[in-house]
C-alpha cells in the first residue's frame, strides 16, 4: 500500500474525483476535509503521509494557514489551486510546499507530483537525520579533546554553523554560583571567528565590565527559545539592551535565542545573530530541540567535567586542526557570500539536486564546481551543458545520444551528456532556456533515472546527480507558462541564491586584488594595488555584469597601468535609461531580464553595433558571438534600438 493521503478540498466533485484517481493508483485516502478546522482534527487523529491542499477554502482560514502547521509537523503537502498567478506562487512558496498542482490537471500530473513530493520528503528526512548525527558526532569529538572551555565553545559554534547560521554567537552562563562567564564569537570569514570576551566587548562598547554584565543579565533573563526576524527583532531590542547593542555595533538584523536549562538551576544561553533579516525559521528551533538532550549533556560536562556519579576523566586525544572546505577561486567574506558557502558545504556531501539561482556573471558555474569537488562523486565525471547554446533541433541528441543511422548524418552511435555523466554529476547551466516541449522529456529522465537514445528500442539506466542553474526567475516563468511547474519542483530541491556584486560591495576590493594576482601572472606585470580614486570608482559603480564585468575591467586596467598601482579604472558610461543602476524603493525595480537587456544594449551602443571581432560587444561581454545573437533575439534587441541615442 502506498502513502496515506488527506484531501483538503471544499468542492465535492473535485475532491471525489481526486479520491477515485488516488484509490485507483493504490493510495489510501484517509479522509476528505472541507475546511481548515476539519483538516486540523483529521491530521491530529490520523497523521496522514501527504496532504493535498486547496489554497482557497470556505471559512476564515486558507490552505496557506494550514500549510504552516503541516510544515511544523514535518508532514509534506502539495497545493491545489485554480489560480497560478505570481502573487499566489510567491505567498505559497514561503510555506515550502512539496509541489503545486494547477487545476485542471491530468491524472499523470497528479501521480508525478506525488512521486516528487515523496522524493523531496525522503531527502529532507535524510538530511535532517544526517544533520543530527553530524552534530552529535562533532560534539563528542570536541568534548573528548584537551581544548580549553573557550576553545570548545568556539568549536561548538563551528559545529552548529552549517545548521543554524550566524554572524555573531553570544554564550552566557547564568547561575547563582557563576556570574561573568561570557564568550562571544564574531564571524569574519568562511571558517574564521574572532573571539570577544567581556573585557574586549567592554572596550568595543565603551561600557564598564560591571555595566556590561548587568546589561547581559537583564537581556537574557526571562526569554524563551524563539526566533526574531526583521520587525520582530526590532521590537525585541526595546526590552533587551545588550541585544540592541550587539545589533547596532555589528549590524545584526535577526536573532535566535536558545536558553539551555541544565542541572542545579543553571542556564546556558546560546544567542545566534545574523545580518540577514529573514535568517531564522521554526525549522532552526526544531533542530535545536532535537539535539537539545545531547547539547545539555555536553554543556554540563564542560561546566563540571569531574562532577556527577558516573563522571570519569575524559580520554586525552590529539586535537586535529579544523580544515575548511576547498572553495578554489571563490572570494568573499560578506555575510551573503558566507551564507552561500555554508549551503554548499551542507548540500555537497549528499546526492540532493541543487538549483543555483542568480544574475549573469555572479559565479554560478564556480559554485557548481565546488559542489561536485566536495561531493563523494568528485573522482567521477562532471559534465557541463550550456542549455542556452544548444540548437533546438539537436537538444535531444546532445543530451540523450543517438544510435547509428537514427537520422540523416548519424553515422556513428553517440552517447549523450547524461550517459557521459553516469556515476558522476551533470551541470545544466541556463536550464531556464530549454524549450517547453523538451522539458517533459527532461522531467522523465530525472524521474526514472534512465535515458532513451534516439533510434534505440531500450532504455539505459543512469546514476547521476543534477545541478542546474539559471538567471531567469523560474517562478515567473512557471506563472507565465514557459516552464513546467513539476520540473521546477523536481530541480528546486535545494536552491542556492547567489547575491549580485552590488549586494556584496564589501567583497569588491578582495575580488579586485584576486584578479590582479591572476592577471599579473598572465601578463607578466607587477601591479600591487589600487589607488584611493580607483577604489572609490569601483565601490560607487552598480556592476550590472557582476563579477564577470569586474574581472574584465581589472584585466583591462592592468594592461593600461603604467606603474605598480592602478590609478584609475575606466567605468562604462551608461546612460540612466540604459543602465541597470539600482533604483530607490519608490521607483520601479527592474527584472533580471530587463537589466540584462539594458546592459547588452549599452555595450552594443559602445561598440556601435559591432557584434564580433576585436573590441566588439561579444568580446567585451566575454561570450561567443552566436550566444550574444541568441540573447539579442530572445530579449527583443533590434538594430533600431542600438542606433537610438
């Protein structure tokens, strides 16, 4: 018997039709609920495996209200809706559904969506168990080491970072016997932390040690385990002076408070802070709660290593140095980039599908390289496919292969990219460019893990990991009918969003120095730095081409440099109507495609419409002329726009 399913649908005909389809396919329908209240009662009594959930129901509450409860209970759910506009998708996405069916749908769509929901739920459960086992193992290793208490706390922070991300960690022991055991850790790099004790924090804040401790005790006093984001965090600061001081001094915007109550009336406060306003969710609290017993015992051992009836001296072992994962070629210490690296470290060891999102030039291929390099498949094939560069008539042959004589010109048998990637990883770059008619075939391959070569009568099984990337807004593409929703959910198991360079301006100088080193070697020059004027130019520019544009600008500046310092950089002079300059909140924000179109137009005008050759637009954009022409066609760029002043 397959999974037990609860149908939450207030239209009797549609609900009964769903029940018949599911029963015929071997599923057990435990019940049909007409409202959120009725569904809550059924979930409480019967605990279904999957919930099919209509968004718009009769009564005061919607399916989205119920979805938040299902998420907290770790029950997978699939939305049903006759309305698939962008606003609905955006609101529904926040609840992290396992699928989305748009009415009317076919029986096949329903069954495939349920299969995807099962797949995603199994992976999320596997990931959850792996997280818990990983943390328990790391805590045991830290506890049995000969490190000092302070060093052990830092290692605790490292162990929790991948599961509860933070930019600042505050720890505080509160009891009748102990007052003043406070340690703080400020994240300054991927695996780098600066420790701040009470004396150091006193110097930074300008408060005396006594006043600082009073502020800490009054802030940590009666708070329960909870997460605070954006506005909620701001409200909390009004009643927590120490938390307010941390937020203002280190630009924190979110907070997760975890008081661990241990024996003897002692409370150990773990306070996580993040610069991201939406950093913490209920799943982080749930994770802490699941490892709370281990955490509690660990803290008790640290505070009283020789206490307790069964306490024994811990075996001394050699402490191995902490080695950070390899992120060759990736530069950045901004909190946005560190969050990306945390996600890469978390997902790389698994076989989970990854969807990398971000504007052109943000480094999506670099991140894909890292995921493969840090995975168990690192010594297996890593096949890269640029979906935007595949001619529509050759896509199937390129990806799935063909037999000899399958069509005119097929003089030999050919293995497609998927078969070439067997036992390894395939990277589908610009997956959003695939034609709609081919997306169904790709979905089948991902679902069945097998390919059909053109002209073959049998299917070939494959074992691959999927990494996909796109600069398109796939949710908008789905809403407008250009991308299959079931394929989107199949790919979007673990999304990683890369920030634009303008959003991580603190990384610009580090990146510039990195590229100076790269092109010094290539050109034989000895450029050592950047002048104050050039620095100001780099930091004030909007970078519509992101890291790729910065790299080309630095390469050009090194070639033009007459001494050991880059005195000035030649920033593109783009007219306001043609640029991708970021606008104020009161003005309209451009989409990724509008920004890309404006940037290409500006470069074409700079090159007077010249597409290929030395100094032409394709060279400046660092893309093949054929790719540029393809993008111009898709973005609707014609010569009359290039000639406009």
